[in-house]
C-alpha cells in the first residue's frame, strides 16, 4: 500500500484499538511519540481503546499503569482478554461452575462479575496467564479436563515480554503443559480469536471498516483482523520485524516504524 493509499485509509478510520507493551510503551517507559499520537486522535475526533492479552492483571491495574504514565482513560476504554472470556461465559454458560487457573487479580476479576467459581468438580476450567502457578493448580485442572469438563484458555501468547528484552512463559505455554498431560487443547478467547474481534466491534459500536487494530505482534494483534474489514497496522517498536512479516502467512494491512508515522497521516 503506497503512502497516498495509506493516508486515504487512515482518513476513513474512526476508532483505534491499541496494543500496549511494544506499541505505546516498553516495560514501564512510555514511548516519546505516544502522547502526541493520542493527542492527535482526540484532536481529530477519533475514539481510542486499549486492549491487552495479558490475563494476569486486572482492568484497574492497567488503568492505573496508564494514569501513572500520564494517560487518563475511562473503564470502557481499557479492554482486557479476560473480559472477552467472562462475557462469553455469561452469555452461553450462565450459572455453570468454573475453576480458574489464574492470579489473585484474575480471580477477583471473575468474582466482580459474580461468576460461579469453584475449587472442586467444575463444569468448566478456565486457564489464564498465571504468574502464581503451582503444581497443585495444574494437577487439579488436568484432573477436571481429563474427565471431560469444558476447557477454555484466555490468551494464546507463548511468552510475555519483561524488562531487559527477556521473556517469561505465558498462557499458551501453560496450555502446552496441560496438553502434554491430558491430550486436550483449549479454545482461546484473547487476540487473535474471533471472540475478541466480535467483542471489539460490539463494544465500540463502530463498523469494521472504521476500526484499526494497532500492535507489534503478528500472531495476536495483526492476526485478529485477518479475513475482516478491520484494518491491521503493525508497528516495529516491539516484537515483530520486517523479516518476520516476510516469513509469515499473516500480513498486516499497513506497516509503520512507530505510532509517530500514523500521527503524521492523521
């Protein structure tokens, strides 16, 4: 897509869904161009939302993190993968008992929606990104899954980036361990699942062609828009590189060095 076509495409967009780590900040440092980009969205009357696949933290934790960085947003502007899961469970499995493998923050998020949580004989096992994972939790989950209960995963990420350019095992890697024990693989609900795409379209109220999803990961941020009229924009400030795009079947609609390039086109 040439620069003129990119500008034309950007002009049609009314709503931006922004990934967080690697897109607007890295670790605890806001990129120097992020604030100007967000200001430009406001000046041009566009809506902005933030979406994180990280299911280890609560919605409020991310709102507080952004506030600490000088970005104040409403609750509705902070979208998290666990809310995609919770909404689906409330619509399709209301009242069913759920065993959640997750952090205390994730458990509280489920409790805040009055979900029917249990430690024994659940109807459903939900696997989140659990940085407080224990052998006991995994054994309990595997027992229930092996005996046929429903099994869902929140986010499919293999690794979570941490300070210093390092990574720690994320929810997808934990699912791999369960698969090794039970032979079962969960349906995931965060990016790039269609559940997330449907959630974004419904919650924002915009038409697909008016929405852009901006992120730094091909297999989550960019893949979620595949096969839809939602525009995917990849930034090169995080995980994915141009070489990765070349070697991948997943192709973004646009590639920019950073949010700064989008600011110039708005």
